[in-house]
């Protein structure tokens, strides 16, 4: 049983299952599968991109309830 691997166009980056890109006709190369890591190796980079910890980031967080009462 042949297992179809996800291909990615080396020219335009389009994903597909053929050896030639349907979009631009470019050459497709097998795309590496997305890896899941419980250690979240990209976490620090992602948080840096979102500017985690800044006031803007805090405001973007969902707030389940307001704690105005004392
Ligand atoms: Zn393409």
C-alpha cells in the first residue's frame, strides 16, 4: 500500500499531494510532518512574537469575570 505523503511546492509553497504544483507547476518536495512536542520548543519564540507580558498582551487575554467587587 503506497502511502501518500504531503508535498509542498518549492516555488510558491503551496501544499498538495502531486509531484507538480497545481497552482504554478513548480516542483513539489515532500513536506515534513508537523511535529508535536509537549515541551513546546517554539514556545519562547511564540511568546516573544506575541510580546507576552506587555500591557497590550494582557488586554488581549480573555477575561472570564471582572473582579471589581471587594
Ligand atoms: Zn507552486
